[in-house]
C-alpha cells in the first residue's frame, strides 16, 4: 500500500499578499486584473470566497458579488520565493515530489527520508514547517493514491488535514458530488447529471462498458476512481545533471584517426544510454588526458540537441580536431553530455542578432565539472 | 589650507558624493575625497571618483587659505554626520586635517593630494543644455537593453547620437534593441556619436530629480561631462564605433497586434510563474480571434492565460520570448496600449507605443526564442 | 637618478628598452622573459614609468607620474599578478575582507622590495576575474597617462580559458595601451601570445651582481653576501630567501648536526632528535638543504676552495674532508640519498626515522 500526501496552499497568492500587507488581513481581496479592464481573478482570499468570488471569475462580476473587494496587483517575485521554500521543505522528506502547479504538489512518502511510517504525522509536520517558514497555511490530504489524496486535501480547506484510509474510501466517494471529482470538468459534470449521475454512488452503479461508450477512454478512468482505484505514480521530473563516458588506453595513442574511432565507439554507447533514460543534451564536452596526466577539455553547445549517435559522434570529432595537440600522446579520451533535458521537452534557444555574434561554440568555465 | 563652513551647507554634498566612492577597492586612493579650497573664488571643490565616473561638487565656503588634500571619504562622512549643527573649521597642516567646531575636535591623517587621479579643468562655455526630464526618459528607455558581456565592451554602453536635426540614444545586447529619438533640432553644429557606459547615465537618472530643468552636456574626445545643480559628472567613454544595428531590424513585419499594456503585463506576470530559469520562456499563440499566452514546465506544471481584449491583423503565429526581456520592454512603453509588429516565429518582433503624440519616439526590437 | 641604473646585469634588455624610449617607438606588447629572480618585474615597472615619466631622464622616480606607479595608485596602471581565487569584481574591488587584506599586503610587500616573496594563503594563478577586470578597465578612455600600462606578471600561470580571454585583448589592444608581460616559463605560453610580443630577454645574475645587490641594497655583511650570492645560482629572490633561512636556526642546526656526526656523539644526537618535536616540518627539509651544500663544500675543499659556500665554517669542512678524502668520487650518490630523504619527508614518512637514517649513514662515512 502506497502512502501519498497532497499538499495544497490555501488561497496562495492572496495569502502572500495578506502576509506582506497587514492592511489586507481579514479583508476580501483578489489578485488579478482590475474590474475596469475585463480582467479575471487569479486568486481571492477566503473572506472574498464567502461572497461567491472564485478564481477565474471575471473581475467585473466579482466586484458585483462583493462590492468592497480589494483588487491587488500580483507581486509575482514574492509568490515565486514562497513556492521555492515550500518545494525545499518537500524535498527534505522525499525526492518523489510531483509539483502540479506553483502552490500544489503530490508527495510519495511510502519510503521517506525521515524513516517515519506514519504519512499522517509527516503531513502534519510538513504543514507546520510551511507555516513556520512562510507564515502561510496549507491543506493536506493523505491517502493511498493520488486521486484520494487530492480529494482529502480539499475536504477541510483551509488549513486542514484529512486522512482517507482505504476502508473509508468508498464511503467518502459515494457521498461526493460528481462535480468534486478531480478530472470531471464542467462539461462532463453536466453530461453526467443529465444521465442521473449526481454523486459517487450513482457513478459506481454504472458498468464499465456503458461508461466507455458515453465517455470514451475517460470512461475507464471514471470507472476506476469511483472504486478508489488510481494507479498513477507520483512522477518527479528531476533529471540528472550530466552523463559521461571515458576510455583509458593501455598504450598511449598519438594518432588522430584512432582517437576519432574511440570517440565513435563512446558516442554510440552514450547515445544508447541517453535513449534508455529518455534524455537529450544541450552541451557536449570532449576530454583528453595527455601522457603527462595533463587534462584538457573543450565544450560546445548545440544548435539542436544532442541525442542521436551520429550527432554526438560528429560534434565530438569536430571538437577533438580543434583542440587536440597532435604532437602529444593521449592516455584517455571521454565525452560528457550535460544540460540534459527530457527528450519530449521542446527546447528553445534565445536568438541573437547576427551582427552581434554568430559563434556556435561556448567556452567552458573552470567550475563546470562534467566528468 | 584653511576654511570654514556650516555643517548643513556641507553635509548634503558629501552625502551625494559618497554614492561614488567604491568600497573595498584594490586602489585605496579611490576611497578618498579630493578637497580643494579655492581662495580666489571662495569655494570648495570636492571630487570623488571610481575611475569610471567622477563627480565634482562646487560649494561656497569661507576660504582663508587655499590648498588641496585627499581625505578618507568614510571618516569624513562619519565625522560630519556626528558633528553638532555648527560652523566647522578645517585646517590642513603636516599631513593632518584638523576638523573643529565649538564643541568638537578631530585630527584626520591624510593622503597626498597628488596621488589622487588627475581631475582635468573643465570649461563649460561650449556645453549644450538639455531638458532634464527628457534626458532621464532617454536614459531609462534604453539603458535596460545594454549588454553585460564585457568581452564586447562597445555594447556595454549607450550609443548617443547628437545631430543638428535630432538626437538619439540606442542600446542593444544582441537580443534586444531599444532606441529613443528626439525629433527636435539640437544645438550641435555637426553630428557627434559617443558610447557612454551605463554606470554614469544610471547615476544621472537617479540624481536628476524634478528640481532641475536642465542638464548641460559637454562632449570631449575622451570623456563626456554633465553639469547639474552644483555638480559636474564626468564619465569616460567607451572607445570604438557603435556597429550599425539597423540591418537587424526587419522591414516586412506586417502582422500587427495591439493589446492593453497593463492587461498584458498582468497576464505575463502570472504565466511566467512557471517559466524555467534556463530560458524564461513563455509562449504566445496569436490569431485573429484568439490570443493565448502559456508556459509548460515539466517540473512544475503549466500555466495558460487567454487575453480577451486585443486586435490582431495578420497570419496566425506561434512565438516564444524570454518573458524578462519582454517585460523590460513593456515596462518602458508609455501609452496604455502596446503595438507588436510580428513577422515569423523565428524572426525579430518590433514593439511600439500606440498613438503617442510627442516630439520623441521609441522603438524596440526583441529576438524570440528559437523553437528547436 | 635614472632608475634603470639600479637594474643589475641585464644589459641586453636595458639596451633594447632605452632605444625604445629614446626613439619614442613605444607601441605594442612586450614579453620580459628569463629565469626567476633576475629583475623582470622591476624592469617592466621602470619601463612603464619611463614611458610616462614627465622628466628628461626617464624614469626619474620622483615626478608625480612615477610616484603614482611606485605606489600602485596610478589610474592608468593595471597590475595583475597570480593570486588565489579572490573573486575580483569588474570595478577592481574584492568583496571578501580576508582576500582584500592579502591583496593589500602583497602590494605593500612589493612597495618595500620587489624581491620579497609573498606567500598567499591558497594556490595562486592569474585568474579569469582579474583578466575580465582588465578588459573592462581598458574599454574606457584613459584618465591621465600618455600610455596606459597593463603589467601581467607570470603570464604562464594562466589557464587556457583565461589565456583565450586575454588573447583577444592582446591582439587588438585599445589605442595607447601597452601590455607588459613577464614569464619565467615562456615555453608554456600559447604560441599566439608569444608571437604578439616584442621579446625582452633576461639572464641569470652573476655572483658578483647578487653579491653587490646584497651588500648595497640590503646591508648584508660582506662574508654572508659572498656565501649567499654563490648559493643563489643567479636568482636574487633565492639569495634573499636563503639569507633569511640561512640566518635562522636551520643553518645553525645543520652545523650542530655536522659537529655531532664528526664527533660521533650519540648522546648529543639523542638530544638533537628531541628538538625535532618542536619544529615545523619544513625545518628538517631546510637542514637537509644545508647538508647538501656542506657535502659540496667538502668535495671542493682540496682543489676548488674559491667555490666554498660555508666559508665561515672552514675548520669544520676541513675536519670532515680529512675524515673522508675520497668524497669526490661518491658525492652524487650522497646528494641523491639526501634528495631521497627530502622526497620521503614530503611523502610524510616519519621525520625522526629520516633524521636517524641520515645520522647513521653520515657517521659511517665520516668516522
């Protein structure tokens, strides 16, 4: 049985504003566009929610519902800072952190850095720490899967901690209004209500086939979650910094062509490794150790990413030709790939005007340790 | 050297100059003020320099005996601040500066005045007057775009062109260009170009307040001198010719987007929360009936915002920018709305004020992020 | 007085520089190369002063320009030397108090005498931050000098990145900017740096030059000046170092050890061993250096008395020579034995054991 915690900051932007501006405390405030300009509310304080104001609502409507609503322009640096602190706290407990947005994350604490078997205690501790370090409150939900953890964190918001143990899961789900199911949006909610599905219990009475028929692939998901089945893993997207591979020769080599062949072999293995891990790299470094143990290296950055064998290999050879001192013999060659990103991530690069520079290569600083 | 002056007549000048004094510098002489007492004019001339910029204050005082001395800036400032509000007497003898008032007395060891970097004599007769407010606007509209790469020193300054017919400041770091033109004849007789380091200009921007109407400028081959109030500011210039950036400015950007500035700033502010620190990328999708700004961050999730109030005339376009650069430009747009002239995804975007009726104009260029 | 006259033994270099100044053909970059401790830095500094000196007899050392150079407060004089990583800022400041202090002490020691070896707390090299500061400073117009001077000491102590960053500046320095580089290992320089410079050669100093410098500038006694001039092998810096350590305990202790060996005084040696505990590890290392010099003295004693170093201890040399007249034939073996001991010391072998080994071996030789 897994132990998942879902942490959700309470009215995050608005809470930061109230923390930093005492005059806003206890008042209905909204962060976002001003009512005159067709803006929308990004977040609002709980005081404002009492009047029915909620996020994504048009500012002009919000001000009608709550005439004394104070509009605040966001201080995004402060939000970013608070978010970073919270994230650091999470990482004290586990590396398995999946951020959903700036104020919300899942943690898998089945195995954790504190060796504490009680996810409930950990959740309480995390909430306390967040409060101590940011003066902000968070709500936490604890359960055995992401879906239920998320439901739990929402049950006693704000500043709540709710645990849904497996034996209570079905009960809670049964009573849950269908609109509260995470993953069921407004349109689906309407459709379900037309079919007479108003809460979890109603949904559970449906067989799989009709659900698939009505809702396509999502039907399977609805069928599972209402039975408390959610196998989705907490996926972290933290990525290692670099991958490298080197080869030491039993006899020193002083022939450029031979060295290039070794680079090809290394490139092939590296490309395979990158493929297995699902990475591509933005920087490539070639390293040489001469027979007197002097180490030299040179790096370049990519116009497009290094992922395929032939790109790695040809760029590495190109670099080698540029800086290998042909008078000297070599004990070791290696290739390092750094600035790794996931393969499916779209990479973008700041463009520069040609008159300013058009150099493909970057120089490496002494502090870059790739090998 | 011997002179006396009321504390309140001296302290503000010392505080102003203190901004220039470098701290923890490897050239200790720079931590001093050069104080010169001019008997004939009955004035004090106090100089502070960090080698890049030099600021000189001229202050009326009661000079009994002329002379000059270099004295620790920090010590002098601390002593003056703590002195009672009285007339203070200064006497320099045998390497010591004696500072006395009715109730207090200090001896300050001094450095040799001729160890201080040479301060040239300035004749402001040929200087040209500029409207101070306009001058500040020129600086703040361009200085954000200078390069910080010291390997390309030319781009670390603002290029100032003075033409008989107009004047212009421009800055670029290869990723953006900011250009401010004042379309009024100037008092120069022939065109002058000089590249001024931002440090001096930013200092001016800070100290020229609404209290001054004009700034006088004198351009010499090696330095540019600004005079305001009782101060002179000299800045070295960056040697070299400013490259022609005009060839990087696209001529055929025909897709025109006009959008409310505040609205756009807010939206960018929110979406950018999820931008990663390597590129600060946000992504814009614009068509005739939809304008969406979004940002996908694998580690933290995604943000998306729909802009409702805009007009767009052009081909559908997807383009990505470093949001910090984009905001830096939008921040110096003065009109309520901002105009984008766009070409293709991998081409420079131009930004302008909308319907601005002034005797000056600005244009900005921003290179996008290439989608690999 | 013309300060160039204070430079000893570098006639070729001075001739070259004089002609540059006299013909006013100053432009470009210069590499002052040659062994350590022969006056490269001092000559470069005087040359910089001569270029900007306001008097006829350049460099005078007394005009305000020269004075600013000598006190390192000239705004158009940029002096880089190997340092620990001090995180130099572009405007020439050092934020960390400890490093700023070290930097200032280095300059203070330089102002005192150029021959001082100042030891920084960490490994030194010419850092990229310092070169960046230089590039930044010279992008502005000069303040007051005719020619702005950049003096880079020990340019071979630059890593490749730094060298490349510097190269561009060396290739296209701004107008009226003169680059003066010094190096004792020109073979370690990038060929592109070498080819950009006019080369000013420096030679090892003669024994007489060093002796005179010690006598005239450092007030050393005649006998000692002779001894250390010989020991220094043409390196003024080393002469002063030896003078410092030579006058200290290690030389006296080496002499005491030799006397114990000659007398085969085991009990006395036990006391001597006891000293070891209170000494820093470098002490035994220095004692061994002095033993090597003594061995050479003994070997030279019969035929080449003019080469003797420990002239103040001739009686001991003579005594040892008589105990082992054939030392001539085996001297290199013994020197190598001592070198081996030094290596062991550096490899952290117990120093007491090493001292005992030396004592036993030498007692056998000189019995």
